[in-house]
C-alpha cells in the first residue's frame, strides 16, 4: 500500500514538471511560428527582345473655309398688298438711281466730283443794326492786337469770329446778334478802312481787331459791357494776341474796373 502511494506521488511530480516545461515552450514556438519565412529574391526574367511596332502616319484633314451662310445680296422684303404705299419698305434701288437725287441737288458725295461743286449752306441772316443817333451814342471799345511782327491770318480771324457768333453784315464788318437778331457787339479791322471782304478775307492778314459796343443797345449797358469783356477774352484765347483798351493800354483787371465804373457813371471811357 505504501509502495502505491510513492508511485502515484512520483508520477504526479513528473506530470507537473512536464506541464511546466510545456508552458514555457509555447511562447517560443508562437514567436518562431509567426515570423514569415524569408524568400530569396527572384531574379527578374530576362527581357524578351522588343518588337518594334510601326505606328501608322496620321494625315491631318485639309481645312476649308465654310461658305457664308448669307449671300452678298440681301433679301428684298416685299410689302403686303394691303399696306399703303407710305408704309411699305423701300425697295432696293440701283446705285445710279440713288445718285441721281444727290447730283440733282448739287451734292458731291461720290468720287470724281470736284469739291467746288459742294452745295453751300445758306448764308446766315445779317444782324439788324439799330444804332442811336450820334448825339445820343456812346461807344465802348477794346482792341485785340496781333503780336509783332506776326499778324492774324484772315482765315483764323474769320473762324474765330464765327465761333463767337459774329456774322458779316452792315458796313462790311462783323456783328454779334442777340436772340432777336439785333446787333449787340461789332468787330472791325484795325487796318484802314476797317472793313472785311468775304471773298478775299482768307488770303489777307490783319494787325488786329477793334471790338466795340454802341450804347444804348438791345441790352442794358452793364450786361453789354460784361459780354464785350467775355467775348474779347474768348477771341484772344483763339487768336493768341494782346488785349488793350481803346487808347492802347493793357487791359488789366484794374483798367476793366475803371471802364465799368465810368460806364455806370454815364461817362465815355
């Protein structure tokens, strides 16, 4: 009986020792089994000789301009039969038919017609000059003088006066009218006899202009004097001369104030 106990005890100790040894070997086997086996790199297969493929040659198509969708001739629209002739669209006329009215009117909008045959605008009506008698007349005058030795070209003088509203009229001098065509200001040449010839003016040269207003006139004297000063300055801007009073002194602001004061007092400047 005692021998059986000793045998079972020895077997138990051996079993426990074997179990402990097995438990120690399991983590090592797990680590060893989880590592992937190394595979020796395989050499790439030898490249097969490449076969040269001949690509087909691309030929671009020839680009051609498209024909216009609309022809050179525009369609002619025909008016309905029920519409009156005044409401119908005008038909397309031949070039000769279009030129006939212009040529009949004296126009020269076509090649080959000389410029001299251009129709001229009707001349502006001459301003009405209603100057008072000599015993009641007062004259306020300024001078626009060309710088020496230069002189004003006649064409420039005519264009400058026309731009300021002057019209060649009575006494062969220029007048600036008001709304009722009454002469408010006048312009004469400083050269004797002081008149202008419309036919030869563009080819002439002038030493200066005499700008004056005859009082009493269509407007009150102070308003007329202010218009005279403004017009003289505007003409000077166009012609680039020298402004002077009637005696030839420079037209300074002090001189303008003195002339206005004398005019208000009723004395001649």
